C-alpha cells in the first residue's frame, strides 16, 4: 500500500517540480525580458540598458524617457543587422563591438549597390535648388596677436606706415599659432570666427587692416587679404557636390528599406524594453 501511495505521489511531485521551474523561468524573464527575436537569436533588455548606460556615461547625464524611447529603434535595428551579418556567415559568435561594426559594414556593402545619378537629375536638382546653393561671403584673413593693447597699437601704427610689413611683423611679434605662416589664419565664412573677430573681419575692405580687437586671447590686429561676395555657383562648380548629395540620399533610402525588411521578420517588445526594471 505504501508502494502504491509512493507511485501515486511521484507524478504529483513531478508536476510541482515542473511548475516551480516554469515559475522560476517566468521570474527570470520578468527581470530581463527578451525585447527582440530574429531567426532564433534573442536580444534582452539588459543589453539595451547597457547601451543606454554607455551613452549616459559619455554625456555625463541620465537620459529622460523620451530620449530612451528615441534610441530604442536605432538600437534594435543595429542588433538586427548584427544578427543578419552573423546569419550570413560574416561574423562569429562572441565578437567584439568593433568586429560587429565591420561585419555590418560588409553586409551593407554587399547588399547596397552604388546609386546611379544621371546628369539630367543633377541639372534638375540644380535648377530647383539654385538659391540654396548660394555660397556665403568669404574672407581670407591674417592676424597679429599680442598680449597688450599698447603692443597692438604699435603694430597698427607700423602697418599704417608700411602695409607690406604685415608678414614680417606677424612672424616676429605675433603670439598666435599661425605666426610662422605670416599670420595667415585661413579662409572663413560667417559663423566660423569668434564673435569678437567676425564683425570686424567682414566689415574690412580687401587689403584693409583693423584697429586692435580684444578677445580672451589678447589683442588682434586683422587684415583681409581677399574677400568673395556671396554668389551662386555655376552648374560645373556644383555638379560634383549635387551628385554626392543625391547618392547619399539614395543610399540612405536603400539602407532604410533593407533594414525594414530585416525588422519585418523580427518580433519586438517595445513595452518591455522601455519598462524601468525594479532595483
């Protein structure tokens, strides 16, 4: 009789054990749910949280819920591309992030062919966007940078007497990093110079020399070597840039379509990904 009772209780014990194991699995899944499934591979919330943590560490500030939601789709698409690259034999298991990035680049390189852009399309774009292609004014600028106002005034007096001496004065007296180049700073468009210098530089005539201008670095005496007024580029000048712009746009569209095709095969749990886990 005892043996019969033991045989009867054995299946019951097995059922309790199975239920306990199932509940344990549910508990683990609840703590770290799967947020993406694709071709048998899984991505869990802990991976997304680690991704967010890395971004927060770089930015030195926690991300708000809207920012987290905005980053989720990009994260899931990136992981889906990694899974696809692995499925196609471009990546092994346990690969480092840089290896994953290279594998995804190879995958996209194989799948996305260079976009073809015709001359007619370039001409149409040029005609439709000519105003947007206008080049802003530009100035070719030199400076002598000295630490005191008296030194800057002395530089200005010497240049007034001999404007051609700018190069030699810059090489011998300027404290700026471009002193060895005769004070040549480069060619600038509006918005590229410090505020203290920009208004003065763009107000000078070609060949003109400024009065001393103070900035946190010291006192500047500026000279405009040459200037170009705002103008629209010719078709010949603009066609390469337009070709590159149209190519980038088409590649972006092709890449989005390719990723959308992969994501269509995936199962995604956005709610679980964005739910803040209990501490």
